[in-house]
C-alpha cells in the first residue's frame, strides 16, 4: 500500500515538474523573442489606462454603496416578517436574510479594496487631482463604515445570542463563532478548510502569472517574494494551530 502511494506521489511530482519546466521554457523563449520587444509599448498602454481605471473604480465603489443600501433595506424587511411567519417560512426568510448578509459583506469588502486601488493609482499617476479623489475615497470609506455599523446593529436584533459580540475587537469572529450553534460551527469549519485547500491553486496561479510578468519588469520579483511569504505563513499558521489543538485534545 505504501509503495503504491509513493509511486503515485513521485509520478505526480515528476509530471508536475516536467510540465512546469516545459511551460517555463516556453515562457522564457517567448519572452526573449517577443515580449521584451513590446514591453515599452505595453508599459505605455498601462500608463494611459491609469486615469480611466480610477474613474471606473470610483463609479464601481459609488454604485456598490447604493447596492449595499438596497441589501440592508431588504434585510430589514425580512427581519420584520419573522414574527408574522410560521417555522417553515422562517427558515426560508433566514436563508434569504443570510444571502443578503453574505453578499453585502463581500461587496463591502470589494469597496474597501477598490478604494485602496484608487489610492495606489493616484500615487502612480502624479498628474491626477489627488485632492479631489482623496476626498472621494474618504467619503466612500465613511459610507462603507456606516453600512457596516448599521449591519451589525441589525444582526444583534436578528441574533440576540450574538448581541454581546464586540465587532471592534480583533477576535470578533472568534466571539461570533463562540455564540453560534453546532450546525453553524460545522458550516464555518467546512467552509474555512475548503478555502484553505483551494488557496494552494490560487497561490500557484498567481506565482505563475508573476513569473511571466518578470519578462516585462523585474519589479514582479518583489511581488513573488510577498506571495511566497504569504503562502508559507498560511501553511505555518494552519499546521501550528492544528498541532496545538491536537496537543490540547490529547492532554
């Protein structure tokens, strides 16, 4: 059994190494022949797209804030229907409420990322009116923070058992999990492990893209070290916590 497992493992490693070597060689050849010849034009094109990107991200952020307000209003409407519904309908209402909650959290996170990207583009594009866009970023961030505060107040009403959760603390998610029932905990555990296992593919893809980008500029090398560091940190934290919990279970 162990020998078969070892053979399969080494076969997969050799195949992965061979495919990686072929892809790397092809990228290198293409980079030497074509990419470096057009790198200047590509950099100029990217530079010309900075200002339109700022406009697009700003419009996206403002539009998303409006969508978040719509989601919050729908969540309040669903909450008011809880007392007037039977058990079967309450399950459906809670499912709809949770969908708006999750989508709202994701969109709110995207707004924050968009604001950071706008700030980065402003720094790169010195000719832009930095004051105007800085004010826009501040207003959007305040809207996102206001939406988050109103969402947490609504969640405290919907889930009275979680009203004691302090969202200003660093361990707010730990508090939320501690006040969840066993079914919810299992959902969080399974979702977390699913994300952890799939992030290996994400990191590998990002590193491959950064490897290709080295043919345009050596600045991608810093990003490669950062992504590699994040990958290592994630693995170390996961297995360190796993061993800690295992030790506690044995003792």
